[in-house]
C-alpha cells in the first residue's frame, strides 16, 4: 500500500524577548509535527530582543536541525520579521504563530485541513480570547472596519496563527506593519481566504508588546491597505478623480463670479468665493499631478529596500549556499 509523502511545513515565529516561552513552544511544535508526520522547518526570527532569546534560539537550532534562527540588528517590527522568515521558508505550507505561547501549535492541523479544502490563506479565529476587555472590544471594532473597507470578512485579522500556501506569501510584499493584512493583500492578488476557530491561551510569561498606539497605527495601516488593494496599480484613478472633482468645483465658482462681473454686479475681488474657488482649482491641479507621478512610479517598477537587516543566521547549514536543499525531517 502506498504511503503519501509528508506535508512540508515551515513555521515562522517572530519573537521579541520570549526566552522563557520558546523551549516549551519548541517541544509542542515537535510533538504536533511527529503526530502529523510533517516535513518540518521552524524559522525563529529574533526581532531585536534584549534578553536571552537569541541564546535559546541558538540552543534549539543546535539540538534540532529542523530549527533555524535569524537575528536582527535591532527591532524592525513584526512585518519585517515575517518577511525575513518567509524568505527562508522551504515548505509548501507556511504557518505563522506568535512566540508567547498564546497561540496553540496543536491547532495548526485545523488550519492545514482548511487549506486542503481549497483555501489559499487560513486565519485563526480566537472566538474566546484570553485578553483584557480593553484589547478585545477595540479589536472587534477594528475587524468590522476591515471587513467593511476591504470586503474580506474575517472575525480576527489580528490573530498571529495563520497558514498560507507558499505561493501566496511570495506574492505579498511586507513592510511597515502590514503583517496583519496578509490575507487581505493576498486576496487582492486572487488568493482565496478562509478562517477556522482556534484555541487561545492566556499569557504565561513576559508582557504584551502592543500598547494603545497599536490601534491608531492599525487604522492608518488599514487605509494603506485599502489604497494598495484598490488603487495600488492605478493611483491616477484615485487622485485623478479627486483632482477633477476639486478642479471642477473651483472652475464652477470662478465661472459664476466671472458672470456676475460681466453683468455688472460689482467687484468680485473681495468675495470669499473667489479665494475658495482658486484654492479648489490649485488643489485639483496638484492632485492630478500627484496621480500622474504615482503612475510614473508604477510604470518604472520602483522597488523598496528590504525592511530589515540580518545580523546572524543560525545554524550555518542554512546559509545562502544551501538554500536549495530540502528541509531536514
């Protein structure tokens, strides 16, 4: 009887000061991988930790060839950490989870099963969250805004536990803090999103890395995603439309004042409408110019610099010269 080959899974874990959590997390991942018979690769990205996180990662990589560590020179953010991990991924399935033990590795098979049903990206849904209310309710409001603006209806965009087909993450450029919107950005490329309910555990070690400013940045990132997915390759449609509207309103005001002047209704130089109309015309011209400039940038395929700088790679067998080798099992 033929036996199907094991699924090649790469798990990418961005970490910041999680030295106490990583040994237990590694044991849980290995237990699930053994049970599911995965071909496993684990990439832990140290995003500028100031504790013993890198020492722990090095020890895990030395003890198990399936584990790899990447260390940033400073804190570049979660999106950069995921981008670095994705660049090293060799598995046909890429899974992300946080390193604080709140994401349960035992839930990963659920995500893979949802992928097998035809989805390209699968997000975890923490129906019951083990977080304070002042984090839960703003997050729910934020999820409603994401669904309304993007059309991708997920209950928990911020969940760190997600699974992707490898080609989906290869199509998405990550920078800033766009990591939470990977399913939305992939959907804009034509990949099918999915969702599955997962267990969420209370934090055992350390403290949360997210404060109140997270929500304000999240709203700004949401506007960025809306622009990228709606007008990323056609900026003139947005700026040109706004520019033409502003230009049209301004010209209508100027025309109206010109008619009044020709009819002898008195001087128009002191009317506030003249100032508003001129400003509207100038604003419209500037928006049109901005739209054309955006089109030029798109036409010449301007590329951004990588949003991270790697200090070390551990162990040495994962250097660039051997990236084409299959992940050890």
